[in-house]
C-alpha cells in the first residue's frame, strides 16, 4: 500500500503533513516555483533539507547520537512560494 499526500503549501509559512503511518523514508516532491525546506517532525531552522523547484528528494529521520534510522510520520515543509508539495512513503 502506498501512503501519499499532496497539499497546497502557502508562501512563507510552515505546513505540517501528518501521515497515517510512520515510515523509514519519505520521498518529497516540490511542485512550487521556488525552493522548499523540509524537516522531520517540527520544522528546524538549522536542520532542514532544501529541494529546488520541480525537484524531489528522500528524507530519512536519524537519531543524532547513533545515526540509526527512525520511523517518523510528521514532515514539516517551509515553502518560499505557494504551490503543491507531495509526500510519498518509500
């Protein structure tokens, strides 16, 4: 089963995706016209991943002490410009 959410993200605000199940890694696709910044759980100004417009990347949550993968179900997105963002488990 594929878990996917696609939402409109407003410009200059953080949008939180609460997924129905936790997953080891999430594929994030940026359909906006500008960069988006992605964090696991709550949005972190100092610890996020930038995805260019039209791009996609995989987000993996890791324990900062051990580097061990963790499962997560909440992804926070900051969009520089309004547009759609898609998150897919796997």
